């Protein structure tokens, strides 16, 4: 699905939705690769095999060109000027907000807030909602598979306000253990959980978590940093209170993230940051906060980045999120089978071994080889994988590891990339044998 936005577009009602005939069909990976200039690069004389999209995805030419066009033809500050460039910049910025709202099926553009990344989005919830609504002795529920972005803000608030944190445990398979969920949520004020683990690849039962939170009267937030790039996001159907995600993992630029929240909750929250544009009036003895969404967007926003993210959701929509999910499920299944067959007992894969229950993230260890050594050897073959704790140190300790290697697949990866990974891992295993 692509979108056309009128010059005045600042509302979903002004968006014309154009269905791409390719949407919903099998992805043509060779055609897609040509849309990403960086994938033509050679590293150490070899073709680039990029398998670190869970950290940050590559950018299609359409995103790069959208940002360049803005800087070359339209750059001005938004919301403040009445001259042509400023009005054009504002229309482009707010038009992207409407396109992103459409992409996640948010019926109200005022519920779509821009941040600099999902980390800031989650910090916004903790600081604006949490400080207003949580008091000493209150309970919040997280999980053992959270990224630091959905741990540290709550640990900081818990220390400040005397909160109790409970954790949904994980099973040996790497899935959430929800057998005691009602007891964990009993009396809880907030549940904040990742939709998809950035380490284990586990796709969590988000509908069940929402239902359990509602049953126990808790507000529920989701870290969708690893969900929205890979699976259809429908905030209306989901029924959560907050959903955060980040642009650079879904073909967009760095420096822009999104927080969607229910209007009634957002309106009751105090501003997170103070400054320009987030006010209706300022006096020496006080201020009046702006309307949504600008109440939470103090200062000059990341204008070019928001425009780039708008182009990114257009690109994803043209492929179709169902087609993206099916492609990734297929490539993940092929990778699980190929790596297991090639490396056998030398390789340990973390998380579910069923591709239907996981994303395109595969974290693994190779017997006798440190993850950083794996990454360095693979780099010699121009194969890019992550090595480290993946901003999830508590989960690493739960797994009994200090670090793992991680390969993550996206729309521009195919079976040849899996084969390159397997060949390079075999070389690493032989080298360190």
C-alpha cells in the first residue's frame, strides 16, 4: 500500500490510499535488493551480506531521496512560519504523521507522537505517565526478555518512587511462561512487554497479554521495536494503551521514533519535555500545554527524519506486511534447518525452533568460539552479524551467557545470504577447532 498526501494533509481523512498490485504477493528479493544502494557495496572484495537488521535496517533509495528532496527544496522549520517553505515543510511533516497513523491503523493522528527512538518513547511513558500515576508500593510487570530500553526507565522510576517490579519468566524454549500470569498481574498498575524479543526472536502473545491486563485493571504498553518492521501493526485491534517503535529498524532513518497512545491517557499526562511548540501560552507564573500531539514534541522536531519515515512506511506498505512476514518466516525456517544441518552440535540456537513462533532474529553460540571472534571472522567474508549482549544483560544472565552472536533477516535477504552465513560459520568453526 502506498499513499498520496495532499499539500494540506494533516489528517488521515485527507489520505488517498493506493494499493500496490504487488502487495500481498511473494517478495522479489532480487528486485528489492536493487532498491538499496548500500547492498551494491563490496567489503574486503566480497559482496555485502547484511544480517544485522535487528540492530538497524538498511535504507531504500526512496527514503534517501525523500530526505534529500526536503533538504534541497523545502527545508524550513515547521509549525511556526507562514511563508511558503515553512508551510510546505509543515505539510510534509504532518503528512508523514498521517501516513504512519494509517500504517499502524490509528484513527486519530493526535495519538501519534514523534520521539527520537523507541527508547525515548518508553522513557516518555515512564516519566510522564509513570510519575503522575504510580506511587510507593505500586506494582509494574515486565518480562525477563526485555531490552534495556524497557527495563532501565522502570528501574529508575522504581528506585525513585519505591515501586515493586515483577517479571514474567521465560521457559527453557525462550517463550514467555504465562502459566501464572494472573497472579503476576494481581494488583499491578502497569504491564510493559516487548512484542518480539530482540535476542530470542520470540513472538509474544500480545492479544493474551492485553486481555490479562484488562482483566486485572492494568495499563499495558508494548515495545514494538522488533514487531512493527516485520509484522502488521494494528493499534485499534490490539487494544493496548501505548505502543512504541523506532524508525531505523523499519527502513527509516535514525533519530526518529514513534509513540502511539490512547488520547484520553495522553491528554491526562503532563508534558515530558518543556520548550517551544509544546505550549499554547507561557507566562512568568506558568504555561498552558499545547494540544495533542504537539504537547509531547518540544522544540524543533526531526523534520527530515519524519519525512524519511513516511517514505519508509510507503515502501513497506507497497510490499505488504503479510508478504513480509511470510518471506521472513520462510527464510528463518531455511536458516534454522541449514545452520543446524551444517554445524550440528557445535551450534546452539536460542529461542523457539519453530519459525512460526519467531521473527527473523537468530541468536546463537558456536562451541569454543567467542561471539566477537565469530563476528570478526564473518566480517572477512563480508557477512555482517551482531555480537554482544544485545542490550539485554539480564536475559543473557538467564541464558547463562555473557554474549551471543546474532543474525537477523529482513526483506532484502534470501537463501543465498543464509548459505553465505553457514559457509562462513563453518570456516570459523574449522579455524578455531
